C-alpha cells in the first residue's frame, strides 16, 4: 500500500514537471521577435502596352520595425522613419518555405498593400506591390510596380 502511494506521488511529481516545462516553452514561443529594417533601394514605375518607366522611389518607408509572433506566422509592421515612437502600419499572415528559411507574408484584410519576402538566414527582405489594373481591364490598362530591397537587425539580442 505504501509503495502504491509513493508511485502515485512520483507520477504526480513527473506530471507536474512536464506541465511546468510545457507552459514555460509555450510562453517562450509566444514572445514576439523584433527586427529593425532599413531599405537599401526602392524603385517604382508603370507599364502600359510597350511603354515602361522605372525610377528610384521612396514608396516604402526607409526604416520599419517588423514584429513576428506565433512562430513567424504573424507579422506586424511599424513605420519608424521619422519618429522614435512607432506608428502602426500593416498586419500580415506569413508562411514558411519548405526549408523554413524564407517567409512570404501577405496583408491581412481588404487593404491593397504589398507582399513581403523575408529571409531568416540573411535577414534581408523584399517588399513588392504590383497593381492588377491591366489584368482586370481597369484604369486605362496601366499597372504600377513598387519594389524595395533591404536588410534587418534583430532587436531582441
């Protein structure tokens, strides 16, 4: 009888350790991961029939903070170009590539905004926006293109 009670206590002790570790690991995975990102170059342009125009542009903010959560499944981007306090910008849903090193993030909701590709290996990103006027037959069949490349620094270190 005493041995059975000791076995139950030992089992409950192991179970409580497992639950505590699980809660601790889950809490650590919920901490957001923040990157400050700087744009190296950006271009914008339009194309219509055989005419094409591209030029340097500041369509995208120069400095942003990308905040990833839910194991890189959610992204909240904030503009940090002119102010020290961060101004909320857009929210994205992200998907990892098969090798888990490249994230592709799409805007949440009906806001027409850009797509972000982010490398977890190199901490480089690309933002791109291409309108769909031509394919939908609207807007005098002119499409606009905006592309920006940049790099990021981890703020959680």
